[in-house]
């Protein structure tokens, strides 16, 4: 009886990747928990952000402009922090982002001036889409990719998405219930109830900060080393000499450009270009295509984020805020459930197939979203969209980690987040313009078409790509060039040992330290190896030439 209960639990433990999280260790748990708390905060304001501005008397056009400029701030801040994260410390950057999140929440909880709120959103960390923009996600995915192996990575990243969506679901549910409770009281106005939710946002920022402080040094970029392993050589008496040599591979240094030009835009462009140039050419050739497709997908997400989607339903059907919160909460909950299947599904059918086959129905739901005349049919399409929308996130991060060198992951994932945010940046302004002219529905049609284009393009370009090429080598070798070099040296040393076994008596050694020198033999000269049992003055292996 006991075995009947334990057996399915063991199956669930391994099949759904919980064992992979346990294998990753404490840092993996902390990162996943930190993102869950952060997404809980994002879920509280995703429901009410656009409605909050509408209650302040701000026009639809200004709401779209606010979201566009906020995303622009996320681009600048997120790109800068992710590009320097490996240099100054990943944990420091995550802690700094948490502080900005706290400050933004406090400002939104206190002020009502449009320009003050805009400044706080641009400089700080405010999620206007309900998604995880800013510096957090790309750095966390880079850390998790470093802490995991190719076998466990997809499962860990899937839980990084799944638990976050549970957090968003709880945040949206709490938001709707809190608004209904506060607005039912006589001494609470609608705007004051919205302010109260931003205090929750600030508290979650403090919790995120505390969890970041608990992370260990294993989260930082680990210096790569070339290691020459033991190479035994047998001499006439059967004795061995172990030759070990380690040399550190220095990280590429940023070349400082001459500061002749006073144009700060050009300086930023050159600095960004120099950082991009440090990414290897094979990586860039893959990522350029993926970045283009992600830009198309993100443009659609920027046009119809969850905050504007809730605003659309609120304007069209005028439901209770608690009802709207319930719909949003259930949509996030379904997304969390489906995201938990992303890891097992990716192992069965592959990363790209998982991304495409799960995302395509979600895209079709966006395309059809504005047409139903019933709230519940519209809500059903939202549940389809949100329920399947996030199944591609973990496979996408695992795919990037599989085609990118470990030392490039933070920069590549940071640039990926930047490209997505840049593309999403123009979406809210377009939607705000359409909404102000009573053509809100067009935004959903265009967004659905863009998302379907992303799905089909992703399948066409990457379905047959080989993955984990850079990880199919000994663990202590940082790149293929190193692997070839060590293999060549093994062959050379073995060749020298074979030559030595049949050689005549060698010339006597000179005392003192000898330096190995391999020159090009002239005439009928040939190179021979001194026996490993005969060492130089300080115990080092010496090489000499013998005329035949």
C-alpha cells in the first residue's frame, strides 16, 4: 500500500523536474522564490495600472505614451545593467533592481501627478504589461543556466516560469478582492484603493531584496580555465611522470575607445558595439535571426499587454473589478499549470516544437479576442491565450543557453531582453491611438497576425538546428579550440614517448634548468625525446636533438 503511494510521487518528482531543482541546489530555490514574489507584485498592478490612470482622468493617448516611455526606460536600464552584471557582480545588480522596485512602488502609492509617476516608471522598475521586464529575468536565467546541466536546464527554467505565474495569479486575485473590499467602504475612494495596492508592490520589492542577499558566490560568473591533465609516459623501467600545467584564460577586456567625440549618443553606441563584438560570430549568426522573430512577437505583446487587455474588457463590458480580477487570476493560474508541462514536453518533442505548438493556439486566441459580444466568451479566449502563452518561455531560454557559450549567456540574454522591450515599446502608443479613435479592436487583430508570423518563422528557421554543440566536450575545457589544443598536445607527447622507447643512448645533460626547444631539423637531423626518467636539475622534463 505504501509503495503504491510512493511510486506515483517519485514519478512526479522526476518527470516534472522537481528533482532537477533539488540537484541545482539552494541558489536555484532562492532565485525561483524571488521571481515568484516579484511576479506576485506585478500581478497586483497588471490588473489596475491602465484603469488607475483612467481613474486619474488621463486620456487613452497619454496612457499609451506612458507605457511606451516606461518600456523605453526598461530598455536603457535593463541593457546597461545586464551588460555590466558579469563585471560588477550579478547579485549586486539584482539587489539594485530590487531597491528601484521598492522606490517605484512607494512613489506610485503616494503621488498622482502624471509626470512624477512617469519619471518613477522610467527610472525605476514598474511592470506595465504584467511581464518581467527590466534587468531581473535575463540575469536570473543566466545564473540558472550556469547552475544547471543540459539535462536539467529545461526543467529548472520551466519551474522558473511556472511558479512565477502562480505568483501572478495570486497577485491578480488579491488585487481584485482587495479593491472590492476597500471600495465598499465609505471612507475609501477608487483612487485610494489603487494606491493601497502599490504598497504591496513595494513590500514585495523588499522581500526580493532579502532573497537576493542570501545568494552565494556560485551565482557569479565563474572564471574559465584551461587544464592540461595527467599524461603518463612509460620509460624503460616502467616509471611514470605526471605533467600538469594550468593556465588561466583571461576574459576579453573591453578596449576603451578614444574620447575625442563629445557626442554621448555615439559613445553609448560604440560601447554597445564593443560589447556585442565580444559575442562570437557563430552565436551572433543564430541570435540575429532569433532576435528578429522575437521583435515581431514582442511588438504584438506590447500592443495588447494584460493591463490594456483588462482595460479593453472593462470599457466594453463594465464588469466588477473583482470579476475582472477573477478572470485575470484564473488566466495566470492556467498559464502556471501549462508551464509546468513545458519541461517534460520539451524532452519528448524538442524545444522548438514545444515553443511553436503551444504558442500558435495562443496567437489565434489573440486574433479572435475582440469579436465576441459576450464577456464570458471573451474571457474564454483570454484564458486560452494566457493558458498557453507562457509554455514557450522556458524552452526559449533553454534554447538560447544551448546555442550560446557559457561566458556569453548573460550578455546575450540581456540583449535579447533589450530587443524584446524595444520592439514592445511602440505597441502601447499605437494601441492608445487606436483606442482614442474607437478602433481598439484593430490592435488585437494586428497583434494576432504578428504572433502567428513569429510562430511559423521560428519553426522554419530553427526546427532542425543542432543543440548543445559547445557542451559536448570535457567539463574542464572552455571551448573547442582548447579541446583541439589538448588533444594535439596529447598526440605530440605520445609521439615523443614512442620515439624515445627505441632510441639510442642520449647525450649527457647539462646541469641546471633546461628549456624545451623544438626547432626545424636541418638535413638528415631528426628530433628525439629524452627519456622521462631523466630530468633536468629542477626536476623538469628536457628535450634535446640528436644527429643521426
